[in-house]
């Protein structure tokens, strides 16, 4: 796996220290930056395979949003919101000297990409939106709400693996024991021999009526501002968060959007699936001609 540099930087509001992986490529000429943004309860480890693959051609940056992975936890749960995460990513781009980038966003990360494209289209070369859209299916939201921040006691890696399987089995029906252990290793880290969840349980406040919002209230309005930005939409065939109807409406309202459906995968594809990687490779190669 290609090496990456650890990057630590201050959040835009200077509240917490944040972390990102920088798969920095050296060499002649300009190399297109690609920023990968994870989902609600996930972290930069989700992109290990696709980031390593893409780093053979691009500079790939994968941040942990505040409260996840190696980034610091915010003492104020209300700050766990996409609007603030977006400002943190713009801060990271400034610190790394990146004026424009292609974006890959999974779930919450896709919502972030849409917000970034709306408020700073000049900074976005194009975006891959992974299994999320301007309308979220209540079935998927209810499922995520049922487990985020509510993990039972985890004492061993067997416990962590069983929990990963329990909460995600419907999305990955073809995973075997090795796949579920790898999944657990991405979502837990070890502290004194015990697996510990790699996110602040307070992020679950996004589902509280008086807490920070999971997503902006009018995402179709945001979506309609992105018509000048190249988009590739990725959907898991078994997704319970991005319905076929919403995916179809996204295509209707963004005529230049490309689309790929990943077979036998739910929310959300890991983007290491062959059809996803092939589509992303072609999409990014086309973006290079527009830089």
C-alpha cells in the first residue's frame, strides 16, 4: 500500500486538532488532488483501498472529521454538523495549498461535497456522490439511528467483529469472516488491548430533535445549484438510504450526471468494488482534461 503522510491541523474554529491522510505524490507537472470524505460514524480508514489505488495517479487526501478517527472530539456536540465539517475541509485545503480538488463523498461525505459545490463551485473540479442524495430514505435513517452511539460493551476483537456484522450484514451479504474482521479494524481502534469505537458517541446527537441536523433541510435546492459541476452518482443496489426513485430524479435534474449501481451491496458501497472503481477511474480521468 502506498505510504501516506499524517497531517494534523487546527479546525477552522480552532476548537479541536484534526487529522488527515495525505497520499502525496511527487513528480513533474500538476497532479489533480482528490479529497475523500467519510460517512457519519466512519473515518479515513474506509478509503484505504480506493485511496491507495487512486494515489498511483492523483494526490489523495482523506480527512477524519472532528469526533472521528484520529481527530479530536469536540466538547460541544452541536458542532458535529456538516456545515462545520465543510469549513474544516476548506481549512485543510488552504493549509495544503490546494485551490481546487475533485471530491469523493460517502453518505455524510456526499452531503458535504454537495454543500462545498454550492458555496464554492470554483474550488470543486467534480464530485463522486456515494449512496446519498438530496432526499434520504427514512428506512435507512432509522437503521443508522438505531445503532450510532449505542454500542454494547466491546471487550475483544471477536465482539467488535460481531457488532460490525450485526449492524451492517444487510448491506454486505457476501462478506465472509475475514471481511467482517477487516470492517471492525476500520471502525475500532485498540486501547490497552481492548477495541474502542473510533468515533465520539456524541455524534448521535444529529438524530435528536434539538441537536445538529443530519442534513440541510432543502437538499434539492442545493442539488440544483450543482448543474455546472461534473457528478458521478454511485448507488448500492440494496441501499436503504438512497432510493431508486431519488437516484432517478437526481439524473433527471442533473443531465450531465454519470451513474453506476453496485450489485449486491447496500449502504454504502466501500468503493473497492470493481464496478465502482472502474467508474471512478473513468470519471476522474475525464476531470483531468478539465483542470
